[in-house]
C-alpha cells in the first residue's frame, strides 16, 4: 500500500516538474523579441568609417 502511494506521489511530482520545465522553455523561446534594427552607440577612437551597405565582421564576447 505504501509503495502504491509513493508511486502516485512520485508521478505527480514528475508531471509538475515537466510542466514547469516546458513552461520555462516556452518563455525562454518566446520572450525576447528585439527590434529589426537596434541603435547602438560607438565607443572607441577608430578613424575608419563603414559606408552604408558595406559588410563588417564583429566579435561578441558574451560571457555575462
């Protein structure tokens, strides 16, 4: 009898954890919606300028 009750409780806990994990996954995938074009401020002392339509390469050290 105790094993049966323990199995039921364990299944309920697993279902709750799965629902929470799915909810976090959906929020993570759908929450951030940046604008098509983001305005940024340029910091530094570079003298070269990029012309409209010219390609550039960037490196992002996103470690935060």
